[in-house]
C-alpha cells in the first residue's frame, strides 16, 4: 500500500509578499549604491566655466562640483552608510535609518539643482586670479554634471522610500550577542550515563571526557 502525503502549498498572498520583498530589496540596494557612486563621481567633474580678465587678457577658469558645494558628496556618504545600517537595525531603528536614507537623497537633489546655476565659486577664483575682489567672470557657462548628481540623489531617495515601505519585510543581520553586549549562554551538554555506551560515544564525539566531572 502506498501512502501519499499532501504537501501544503504556500498562500498566494504570502508568496506575492515574499516576491515583493525580494524585488524591493534588490532595487533598493542597486539604486542606493549606484546613486551614491554617481553623486560622488559627479561632484568631481567640471560644473561651470568662464573667463576672467587678468593683465589685459582673458584667463579661463573652471570649477568642479566640490568647489561649488560640498553637500552632495557628504550626503552621498551618509546615504551609503544609512543603506548598510538598514540591515543592522530592526523596527523603529530601521524606520529612522530609512528616513535618513531618503532625506540624504532629497538633500543631494536640492543641493545639486541649486549649484547648477551658481557662479559664486567662479567669481571667487576670478578675484584670486586678478587680485581684484570685485572681479567677476565673463562668458559663464554650466555643464550637465549637476543634473547627473541630482539623478544620483534621486536614486538614493528611491532606495530610502523603498526602505520605508518594505523595510519591515527585509532580513536583518543576525547578532551573536545580546543587547547588553554579553555572549549568549551556551546550552549545557547532556549528562553522560556511564552505563549507556551510546552516551559515552556521543561525549567522545563532542570532545568531552565521559570519566571526568559533570560539565554542569
């Protein structure tokens, strides 16, 4: 006689929730890491250029994103750290870190868009080159790199919003220690009965001396 055991199938709602959790986790990790890399790369590129009159001639000047504003690079590092910290905390801590991740992305977008039309950094360079504090840059032009930095910030913002929405379903790092920092107690080894050979062999397999004192 053959017995057939019915294997219960997972509920459609649970399966759909698991798929959403995996997809949101993958998208958040990819967008957060890529956004931070893009924002950091963009701040190292030329954002604006112009000319200053020095000794009767035109002197070309250029400024990088880090010369215009240091906010995008700083917030990109904060966002990257928050992305990693999301998996190290649970519950309310994860909610706070997710909010920090989203705010970092929003701050990068705002700072990059404000810096896209800022010419003060070039004016400072013109004043240094000419020795005239009232000197200004002529033929001022801007590149597309500020908008690239803003796109990186938008990716970090997306990662933060996904963490706020689905972060409660994501896995967390397993801790070896309790909250107070002390190691968790190990389970006591079972007592060895000297009249039972199988207990003696099991103790020897564990590296214990069955003839010694009781480990408890």
